[in-house]
C-alpha cells in the first residue's frame, strides 16, 4: 500500500509540488459520536475525505468520499472550515507527489449504511468525542476535529 507522510511546520519537509482541492467530513450520529477511519496508508485515525474529482462540487466530493471510505451515506449540513496552511504538506511516497494542504471540512449527518472498511480505511468506527484524544492522529486532523468540537459559529479560515 502506498504511504502518506504528513509534515507540519517541519524544515525537513519536502517542497510541495501540487495543490489539490480536497474535503474532510465530520459526520455525527444521533448519539453525538463522530465517524472516524483508521487510514490504510499511514495507520492514523482521521475524518473521512479525499480529493475532489473534475466535474464534481466539493459537497458532492464529501458525500462520495465518505461513502467510499466508510460505507455510510451522508448529507452535508455545514462548514467547519477551510484549511490551506502552506506549512502543512502531504508526501505520497508511491509517486513523489507532495501536496500543499487544501481541505474544506464539512459537517454531515448520516442517512444510512453501516461503517465498513475499504481499500483506504483499515477500520471505521463511531467514536465518542471524549475518546478522540486517545487515538493516534496527525495534529492537523486533530485540529480540524477540535475546531468542530469548539462549536464556533464562524468557520475556521486558515
């Protein structure tokens, strides 16, 4: 499986060579649990998400990526924030691509389906908010979840 290495404010990080619009999705069920995946490419826990395809809107990408990675159908309900910090780069070791962060993080509610792993996710679980802190997670992903949990009325812009 190709690897992924996230760097944040690291002088040893490789230089970005692409920018790809992408999404992450904070899906919350009726019990207040957050849908998380354990990524197959780096073993970290994360929100479902991925790159937007040509001819697709960002909300449509959020719905598609969540279904592909988790088996859960969702409806986008809001915006957590926009994350474009050039100090965060993602190195895909399979092809040498190094992306500058460009992620729009949405909120969503589940419509149906069962949490099911995919080629991109080793595990998929509904996680209570107070258990998220114990999971292995890159700090940029933790920041996105923290922004959601803070419940700010205004989206994060950074």
